[in-house]
């Protein structure tokens, strides 16, 4: 079983081209690798919090700017729509209150802490 140069050449060329592509990608890439970022975060855990807080601050400011514009579309347009909404919300509040009370009573009864007065 003799392997000559003509059989190895395509694999060698493929390996060389792959290496060149990898080298060019790493050379022109400006970002630090994620592994290096994680090592830096292990050395100084405050870096992670700093990055997280800057991202949250950006999102919060964007939501604060967008909220008034979005709320205009959701607000009732007429007095009739406003009153219907108020009645629906009042009904839901009463329903939630009754659900909370019944859940509390069920929990008291199931835990045998409910005292029956004779």
C-alpha cells in the first residue's frame, strides 16, 4: 500500500485553505473571544454586573420612550368605552378578591387551623 503525493495533495490543499480562512477570520475579527471574556469575568465578577446593567439601562430607556406612544393606541377613545372598561375592571377586582378569600379559607380548612366556635 503505497501512498503517493497525488493522493495526499487534495487533502493538504484543503487543510491549508481551511487554515488560511481561520487565520484571516481571527486576524480581522475585532472581538475578544468569549473564552477570554469569561476568564476576565472570573477574575473580576464586577465586569459581568457592569455589562448587564448597561444593557438593562438601554432597554429601560427604550421602553420609557416607547410607552407613551404605545399607550395612546390602547386607551379608550370615548366616554362609553371608558365606563365599560371601568365596570369590567371593577368586576375583575371583585372576582379576584373572592378568589383570594376562598383560597384562604380552603387553606385554613385543609391545614386544620380553622376553629369552629360552638
